């Protein structure tokens, strides 16, 4: 009986090891497959938000990236990076993505998804569910996010954080 358990355990470990080798790292999707790459990008962006990883956006946003904000103003990449480095006024506490759909058109692609987040934005606590459309363009050999569009679906809470 003991020999059977040991052999079964060895076989299971071997099978798992082979599965990991064949699958490779989760974020190593081929850039030849823009749908897989962008899907992974969106998940990596959410993880970067939670980790406060500003370098992710410095690397992956086009230099002329812009975002239309709910206050009627546009935000540039430089302004976003500045906001993200201000950890006293801008922190993501929770973020989840759902219903990611990516459509590729040669060197351009569009991703749509639903995002639910709880964050400190400009010093105010905000929790919302939004729908997003991200537009990517191949610049050189890399897809870069050039423009997001966000629409609020449901505001859960919006109140200033008490000091």
C-alpha cells in the first residue's frame, strides 16, 4: 500500500511539472497573439494598481497616452504617473475585472471589460463599477495602450477619507 501511495505521488508530481513546463509562465503569452497578450495586460494592470507599481504604466502606455476624465478634462501620461506616485492621495484597495473581450484589427486592438474598484482617488474614497474600452496600437514591436474610455455603471460609495 505504501509503495502504491509513493508511486502515485511521484506520478502526480511528474504530471504537474510537465503541465507547468508546457504552459509556461502566465504572463509570457506570445505577442503574436494580441488577444491573449492584451487579456494578460489587463490583468497585469489591475495587479499593478493594487501593488502601486507605477513602472508598469511608464513602460506600457504610449508617450502621447491620454484619458478623458469624468471632470471633463483630459489627463496625460505625465499627469497620470504623477498621480500614481502620490500615495497619500491615490491608492487602490480592491480591483477586479470581468467580461474581458478583445478584438484585434492588424496593428490595432480594442479591449472592453467591466471593472469594480475601491480606491483613494485625489484624496477621496471611491468605489465604483465601470465599463472600460481600451484602445491599443502597435508602436514598434509592442502593443501600447493609447486611449482608455471609462463609463460609470454604478457608484457604490464616494466619500472623503477621514484623517
